C-alpha cells in the first residue's frame, strides 16, 4: 500500500477541541497535532495548579488554626503576602488557559482554511 492509498486521519471537530482545551489546557494543542506546545502547556498548567493548592493551604492553615482556638484571625503579612502571590498565580493560570483555548481555535481554523484553499 502506498502512502497515497492510506486513509487520512479525520480532523477532530472544533467543538471537541474546545471542550478538551477548556477542561485540560494543552490537550487541544495535542489534538491539533502540536505535541511540543501541548506537552509544555500541560506541564506548566499542572505546576501552576499545584502551586495554587500549596498557596491555598499556606493561607488556610493560620486562619483555620485561629478559628479552631476561637480567636479572630490576624490578617498580617503572613496572610497578605501569600494572598498576593496566589492572586498572581491564578492570573497566570487563567492567562495560560485562555491562550490555550484561543490557540486551539486559531490553529484549527488556519488548518481548515489551508485545506479549503488546497482542495
């Protein structure tokens, strides 16, 4: 069987790509055939997710400890500094999520346009 006789892989529908990208940033790039970009996006997103969890616990522990001792929590630099960092991390994670979603759509449309022009 020659290379031209092999059936071509069907393109993933845009709706499925968007759903993948919304749920797991980077998976839309993988489905579009952009392995390196997809893997890097998944790794960065996973690291940001872990960092969000760590900073959430850093914030929650002093607050929970104060509440368990029936004391009002003290809001000082031990709370505000991790909170600022957490908000920056959440902003970065959102930006990467949004970029991955838009990139998935743009690459899909570019490929569809190229297919339409080549046909």
